[in-house]
C-alpha cells in the first residue's frame, strides 16, 4: 500500500473514493428500482418480506386504524404494513366490528327493554350513532367518496381524483343518508321483535358480516386502483382460505348463539340466509367499483362494509316481518 502523502497514495485514494461513490450510486439506484418495481407490482403477486407477522400484533393495529381507540397504529411503518401486517389487520376486522357492536348495544340498553319495550326508536338511533362514532365515521366516509366518484361517470383517473377530495358531493350525501335511514329501519325492526340477548346476537352478526365484505374486496384477483394508500397495502392479501374461515366462523357462531336464545334451530337458520344476502350485495358493490376504478382503494373497503351492513339488516328485517326468524 503506498505511503501517505506520496503521489501514489493520492492516486490510490482517488481510486478508492471513486469506487466507493460508484458502489453508493449503484446501491441507491438499486433501491430506487426496487421501490419502482414494488409500486408497479400488484399486491396479489408481491412477495412478502421476512417472516410472517404475528396475528396478535395485528390486533392492536386493527383497533388503532379502524376505531377511535388511542392505539399507536400510526407508528407502524409502511414497509411493515406492506410486509403483511396490514393483511392480518384486515382479517381482524370482523372481530373488531363485533366488539364495536357489543359496545353500541350496551349503550342502547338505556332505551331498550327488549321485545319492543322502551324507546326503541331512540335505542336504534343510539346504536347506529355509536357505531359511526366508534369507527370515526371511516366507513361512511368511504361510502360517500365512492358514491361521488362512481356517480360522476368519469374516467377511472378522474373518479379517483374526485374520491380524494375532502368535500362531499350530492351523490355522497344521498348515499350516506340513504344507508343510515335503511339501517335505522332495520335495527328498529329487530329491536321491536327481539329480546335483548337475541338483539345482541343479531347486531354482532350484522357488524361482523359487514366487515367480511372488506376481506372479500381484498381477494387476490383484485388489484389496487392506485399505488398509494391503505388499499394498495392490503389489496390481494385475503386468501380464499382466510375468507372461507371468516365466513364460516361468522355463520356458525351466529346461528348457534341465536339458537341458544329461545329460538328454534330451524328459525336460527334464517340468519345465515341474511348473512349471505348481505355478502352478495357487498360483492356486487365492490365488483362494480373495481370495474369502474380498475381496482380497489380504502374507500371501496369502507363502502363495501356499509352496503353489506345495510343489506344484512334489511334481509333480517324482512325475515322478522314474515315471522321466520324470531318467535
């Protein structure tokens, strides 16, 4: 190695510095290229980095992202979400929805004595209002944005631009108002016919079913509509097995719990019917949104949840009205 201070040493230093700079430039270029390839690659075909994230770690993330719970969801890095944790958080959504429905049911008991006793109209309004409050209106906001975007009848790019705006247009107002009114009618019908425990089981199932629609919209065949946002992180992460297990658990648990509340098993079997009707409505909505937007966004997930929740409540109300579900 040349001695320090000699011309040979100076030349050697220039060569080393040049080599280090070349390596640094190559590394930076590689990272840039990797980021570009990840942005262009659909989530369904994107390899997951590192080990599989823990499902338990995703539960507080789901609570922090989808509820008003003061949990540090914002501290989770985008790389960690992209590595699979976001997909696990999405799988917790039905459980989170059921937990919120339980809290909202508890809040409505002040006005509801069961079987139509008490101020059931106020109780139904309280349940719906608490569900919106506990979720920060997140899913209703998604419904409004999707309604404005799809109602514009613009190109996918223009529709997505409309959905990103902070203001709400006439389509969004109409969609949210219509959904809330229909949900109010559905919950009021259930509160007028069910006991407190029957109402609890039905409302838990309704809330969980609505969140199943988000899992369905994240099936591997559906790409993200744009590279950024929560939709791009979780699109394609819900495998067929995960979706089937979530639906099966909801159907079986809801039916068995309802059958344990002085309802015959034959009557309780109407609950899976209502769940499947709601899921079909959510699939139709997400299919239409994907067809128009060329993929899904976080707003599409929220809209699918609200549409499915509304359709499930209406199906249950229809069955109750015809005397098929409750004695």
